[in-house]
C-alpha cells in the first residue's frame, strides 16, 4: 500500500493532520499507514510555509499528551513547529499545562522540547503577556529536574519586577543551596538580584550556560521567511519591540557590556519602575511617578528609557547623563592617546551614542566636543562607519566653522585610505546635507535672495565643497575603470538627492559646476548618461516650480550657467549639434574648436554621411546606438503588423536611423515613421528598461515636445 506521503504534498495538510490524530489513538500494530509518512507531510508543510494557528493547535494538542505515537515522531513534530502567524494563547496554555509530573503527560524529552520552543517564540506570541500571566505555574515547575535548565532560561527572559516576590526569592535561594552551582539556576538568581540586590546578598556565579541560549540561527531564519511571506507587512518581525518595554539583551557575554540594561535599584514592592511597563497605556499613566533607573547611561540603547528622558525634562537626569558621558569619553580619549584602549568597549559606547542620535536626530553637546578632539587622533579606520554616521548628525552652523572644526580633520583621516574610503566620504556628505536640510529654518517669503539666511548659506557652501571634492576625485581616476564607475555612481547619488530636495524659501537650488556636469556626461556608461540627463531634468523642474522672477532669488551667472548646460545636452542628444560652441548660449561641452574640426574631418573621411554634429545624437551615440536600433526594430515590426505589410517583401532599414534615411525608406516602399515620433519612441523604450533620464530631460527641456507627445507617454 503506498504511503500517504507518496500522494499528498504540503497542500493536503488537513488530511495529514486528521490521519495523524487517528494514528495517535491507534496502536502501532493496528495501523495501515506508516506514521513517519504522515509526520513527513506535516513537517514538510511546516518547513515550507509554516503552520497556521489551527494547524499549530492541532499538532500541539496531539504532542502535549501521552499517545500511541513513538517518541521519534513526537520529537520531530515539536522541532518543526514553525508558526506562520502569531502563536495563539490557547496553544501556549496547552503547552504549559503539559509540563510537570502526572499521568498522561508527555515524556520528559518532549516537555524539554516544548520549553525550548517557548523560549524561541516568546516574542511572537499573539498575547505578549500570556507567559507573564502563567509565571506562577512555570515557577512552580522548577523542581522538575528534566526541564529545570530550559525553564530557568525561559523565566530569565520573562521575569519582571512584579514577578519577584519574597517567597520566590526564598525558594530560589533554597534550590541554589541544595543544588550548588547549577548554571541556569544561577542565571535566574542573577536576574532576581538585579531587581533586589539588597535582599539577595553575596555573589552569583555566571558562566556561559547561565544565560538563555540564542535561538538556532537556521530556525530563526526559517521562521522569519515564513512569517514575512505569510503576513506580508502586517505582522512585526521576529525581534520587533513595541518601544514600550524595557529592552533585555537576553544572552549576554560573560564580559560586562559597556552599556548595561535598565535596572531600578533600591526599589520596593510599591515602587513604579520602567521594568514593569509593557505597553503605552501603562507608560503614559505612570510617567510622573517612575523611579529613576540606577544607570542612566542605559538610555543610549533602550527605547523606553529614551522616551522617559525626553518627556521627563528633569535637570537632574540630564546632569547625570552628561557627567557619566564626559567621564567615560574622556577616559576613552586618554586611552586612545596612550594606545591602551579596549576597542570592543569603545565600539559599544560609540554604537550607543549613534542609536541615541538616530532616535533624537541630534548629537549631545558632549559628543560634539568629544568628536572634535577625537578626529585629531583618529586613524580613519577604527569604527569608521559609526564615526561618519555620528558626524552626519552635526547641527547646522556656518560651513567655514564646521569645516575647520570637523570636516578638514575628517578628510585628513579618510582620504589616504583609498577610493572606497573616498566613496564613504561622499556618502557622509550626502547624509550631512540631508540632516542640515531638515534642520534649516525657512526664510520669509519676501526674502530677496535664496542665500540671505545663514542656514541656506551653510547648505550652499556644503554642496559647493562636495562639488569641488567630486571634480577632484573624478579627474584623478581613469575613465571607465571599475573604481571610477563606483565613484561616479556615488557622486551621481549625491546630485540626485541635491536636485530634488530644493524648496522655495527653505532649501536653495544648488547646481554642480558645469565642468562637472560635462565630465559626467562623457563617462563611457549608458546608465551614467541617463542619470546625468535625469539630474538636469530635476533641476529644470526645480527652477520651473520656483516663484518668478527667478533673478530675484538667484544670480544671473548661476541661471546662465544652467541654461548653457541644458542647451549643450539638448544639442548633443536631439539637435545634431554636438560639440559645436555658439557663445554665449552654448560652449559645446568645452570642446576646443580645433579638436572639434579635427574630429569632424576624421569622421567624414571614415563615412561621408557621418560627422561630428550627429555623432552623439540618439541614433549614433555610442552609448545609445544599440538601444536605438533595438527600439527601431520593434517600431518597424509594429508598423508592418499595423499596416498589414508582407514582412518578407517590405524594405527594411538596417540603421542607424536619421531623418533623411526615414524619408528615403518611405520612398523605397518601407514603413512611414515620423522622425520625432521615432525618437520619442526610443526615449519611451529606454524608460521601460530603467533609463528614464533622457525622456525626462527632453520633456523638461522642450515644452513643445511634451505638449505634442506627452499624452502618449
């Protein structure tokens, strides 16, 4: 008889669960189907897509009592309890009820597996408080030898101050005295001691096994993938916190962490502490009566304590934080100068400062003072990402001051470390510009200049500095090399941000130098060319959206320079006038007339229909020629089908396409395609393949073209 696994795949989970229930009540010798086959179907489904709440309940109910199933099958099922949704509370209650001694209880191995499973999924339960409400039941099971270690780990994770009662402290101390140095029990006792150090005297030994084990990496990755697919963005991820519960690091290193968890020392049973909060309602209701935690430095990494510090506004709390940070950072600075720093500890401190900056969107004054001095001794390598991220939260102030105090020392540290470090520097400036933009104060609408306010001047000067740095870096690289390509992409990302962020009377329009635009335009990359065209289009839209007349807000030199770049790129792509200077309106991409003439002579000698004027248009540009040809083939085939021509008999055009050749093609019996319609179709064809810049540029540069063909696109 074929097994159920040979005919039923994970889609038939319902039938498999029904078969599993029947098998659990049927002695092995009386079964007609192998249990292993049924278990295989359930486990395959669980691994692939997870178990929904009903399926999870069914498997838990079957495995949480003594049945006719063999231990191997039960163990396999417990190890494959992958929930596709939040774990229902009734399933948790069923599991807790299955623990301990008693007739009908599952085996000790199964019970231990259940407790380990609760440890793994305790953060994705439907009711986060369910284990807290079952705390008394779980604590009463500590005399069960087979599950004591796992149970201590679970209790260490869910213990809150309200759970730490005198009678439980007494029971733990008695167990500890009777069992000696049992690691998991000592770990739970340490949690209790953190809440009441004045009651639990003496030291509790700590070892690696004292702390709850980290969930299996493979299991965690699998459950994350299952839940993300099953619940899309509606359900929080595996480690999501609601922000209104004190963070616990869980498995800690034996070595003391630089930033401790939140603990309120010298509290009694009537004290109101942050550790007892697990929802926003409790936090708001008790905000005015909280006992202040013992080590306020925990606010660097704990979301709940950060909220408390921000909302309390207590001068004493602020002074405590400043005092600790000033002493700590001064010690670290002196240790670095003496080459005796503990880099792991220092990294923890910096990471905590960064988390705080990311939460508040600003740097503490003491951190600014520290960074000012640290940059003078920094090697540009240690903790480079954290340092750059911290500096990106510098408050906006005159660029000249920021440059002398922070940016010049930073560049001296970063630039000697190669191109990758230089790219990080450009990315840092992009982040800094974004932060300063958020901090900049709006100007009055009647202001006569876009740079009248110091904040707008600081933004302009910062962007100008990045332009100079970008030009210098580009000129130092070999065009087309892999390193140049990566650097160009980083620079373009900065200008894509810069070209779209401007707001009248708030964020000024800051143009890159025209020479930098032309350098980027001539890069041997289709993607780069398309991105440059898109950036110019963005600037054109920014000027169009600005209140008129534009000359009131921006100097004529700036607008004239932009118009020159706009016209040169338009000539290059659309008008077949590439590299032809027509001062003062266009400069031909700064190509010297002698060079332009020499190139023209060379091209006409190679092909009399080819010349310098047409060499860069949409059909002949070496970056776009293959794309244009592919687009033309598609256009030609569509026209043939539309007009009902014979594909084998009609005259076809081999390309490159030009206005004159389209007229000749029509006269020779080929398709009839308008020159402008062809070029617009090429722009659309490029946009569909991720190269939207040329189309955006042309429609921004030519209102007539947009009016005629905009509806088609």
